[in-house]
C-alpha cells in the first residue's frame, strides 16, 4: 500500500511538472511570436516600456487569451531579450523615452477564426 501511494505521488508530481513545463513553453513561445510579428529593428526609433507592455498585452489578449502575464514577467522577458531599458533615448517623434533604442513596434497581426 505504501509503495502504491509513493508511485501515485510520483505520477502526480510528474504530471504537475509536465503541466508547468507546457505553460512555461507556451509563455516563452508567445513572447517570441510577438517579437517576430510586432517588433522590428529601426536604428532611428526607440520603444518606451509602457508602449511595449501595452502592445504586448493587446496582442496577447487577441491572439493567446485573457490571462495576460503580469507586468513584471513581461518586463523580465524583454530585459533578457534587449537588456535593461536605457535611461534616455529618442524615438522617431524625437521624444526622449526610457526604453530600448533601435526597435520599433510595427502593426501586429491578429489571428481570427475562419468563421469571421
């Protein structure tokens, strides 16, 4: 009986780890998909943190689902991708922003079902 309980606990633990791994992979894939679809290199522009967060959140809601990652998680991903935001860089509008130099947000594609 103890042996069976131990096996069941291990199976449940393994399922939990597999589920968390799937969630993590889906999350990482969504960031990469947003990056590929919505960002482009542009030496003359800069992305403000709030602009990036809002754009990602809107894209995520339309393409992935309503459970948007929290702002800290979003920022952590993009800081790993781009490094920490720079204190003062100019965007195309010549505004000084705290953000990432050399990148622009382009028009993001929004997936729709065939019935629409």
